[in-house]
C-alpha cells in the first residue's frame, strides 16, 4: 500500500506526545517531533506526502480536509521509529462538524487512506473518505456515524467516477439521505 514511502515527505501526528509547534518530520522528539492535532497534521499535506497518525490516539476534528494534492497517503504508525504495528488500535478520527472528513478534490489523483477509524455525527457528516474524482484507495478503514464511508461529492454514499477501491473496510451506523455505506458509479472500481 505504501509504495511511495521512499520518495514522499513523511509527517507524523501523535495525539498524546505531539505538539503542533513541532515540524512533524519525526515520530518522536521536540522541534522535529510529531504534530499533535488533526488540523496540525493535515496542514502539512502537499504533493507526494505521507501523513501518519499514531495508533491509539484520538484526533478531534471540527472541519474536514479537502485534499487538493496528488500522491497523498494518510495512514497510521505505532513504533518510535515510525513503523506500524497492525495489532494496535487504529487512530481514531472523530468529527464534530459537518461535511466530509477527508475529501479528495476533483483535480487530484493517487490519494490513499489506510488503517484509520473515523466517527461522524450522522446525516450532517456526509462521508468519511470521499472521492470526487479518480484514483482513490481505501484500505483497512472503519467508519461510523456518516452518511457513507466513501461519499461521492458529499451528497451520497459512493465512489465518484473511476479507479476507486475499498479493501478490508467496514462501515456501521451509517444514516441520513443516501446512507447506504458504499455505492459505486462508472468504471474500474471495486470493493474487496
């Protein structure tokens, strides 16, 4: 899944020991250590970026993030060297606002969401992981309290356009208009 780790800029976010005054470039430390909040972490996203949230942490979110960059991975880590431990609890992204938690702009491609858990507030939270255009992948993610796990254009639960994939994902307590959990339109898309 993380096929661009050697060429991407990697940032870290740790809800417990991070600090938004840090630059986010290391999983531990002060100054070069991890960010602490969701907003501090997602503010660093650019082209060819990997943003890693520490497992076991809860990250409160009032407004979602529309990703307008290409080749972005949002995933998890656990160990102090930045590596992951899939036996630990996934990062928990809790949205209190409306809209889409992590959205993908129509001009981007190559966006991946991996190893995350997301919670919304029901019909006001359109989608957890949203694809408005092409080339979005969602791996090993879980969502509850959204209209859908993967929403098309924030209006219904679905993948938008083409080359969208969800692998080993789970959605529950989905509700509101169009709250079907998953929906796919057009071509070259799959739920596995």
